[in-house]
């Protein structure tokens, strides 16, 4: 009887050892997905996709049709690039609508592209296509900085909405409040850096470089700041839960 029990126990232990790595990976995958959902990663990716597509279309058409490749007249290449960016933005919205996916980010992206396209069309300068985005980014940085000065850090409110079921009870948590204060300043620096680089190129009139920076540098800076923010908040909240337990 003892030998049979030992065999059964050994078999169960063997199964547990074999399935442990798989179960751990499944658990890690679930936690990672929950964390991504909590901090709005999917929404951020949607917004990034809606913004990058039209900008990429504008850059490619302006470069390919302009002096760099086909040598079309500057204004002709610009108008084709404007049309391509607007069509791309509309296409993204229609595609998401047909798939019954949220179209809010696509609509916001279309509005931003429309304003930039209008400015570029009125001035005849491709660089002005990017001006609304530059000014908006500077404006966001200013609002975030103001929220720190009045001790109402916006990153804290964003966390409360996305990861704390809408509750803004972090004001009574000194460590969490301080974390949101300095993280908001991190976002101020990130946004200022993104907008500052683009504004410098705008002043120089480097339209194509502006588009490349918007795609290859600006969004990675945003993604890195977003990931760092999620990590920092998760680190603090996890430590506090451990202490409380």
C-alpha cells in the first residue's frame, strides 16, 4: 500500500514538474495582458497606428513624387502627398468601422491630418503639414507642467481612470502622489523633446526630415516613456501591496 502511494505521489510530482513551466508561462502571459490593458497600452497602440499611417503616406508620396525621385513640381508633389495622407486616414477609419472596432482614434487622427493638410495646402509648404502636431505636443507639455505646479498631476488622474476603476484615491497615498508628480515631469520632458526636435526641423524647412523624425524618433520616445511610466507605477503599487500584506 505504501509503495502504491509512493508511486502515485511520484507520478503527480512528475506531472507538476512537467507542467509548471507551461503554467508559469500562461500565468505570466495573462498578467502581462492584464497589465497592458490596465495601463491603456492597446489604446496607445491604436492611437499610434492611426497617426503613423497618414504621416507615412505623406512622407513617401512627397519624397517619391518630388525632386528626390520623379521630379514633379513642388506643389504638385505636395498636393498628391496631402491627398494620400487624407485618403490613408479615411481608409483606416473605414477599415476599423467595417471590422466593428472603435474608430475614435481614427477620427481624431483624421481631424489632425485634415488641419495639417489644410495648412500645407494654404501655404504651399510641406513642413506646415506637421505644424499642428508640433503645437499640440507643446500644448500638452504645458498642461502637464501646470498640473504639477498646482499639485494635481495628470498622470495620476490617467492612472485612476485606466487602472484604478475610476477612483482618484491616490491623493492620500504620499508615495504614490510623489510618483505621479515626477512621472508627470518625465512626460513634460519627453513631449518637449519630441516637439523641440520637430520644431527645429520646421524652422529649417526640412519637411522630409520632419516626417522621418515623426515616425522613427518621435513615436519610439513616446512608447519608451509610456513603458517606463507603467513600470514605475506597477513597482510602487506592488511594493505597497506587499507591505500591506
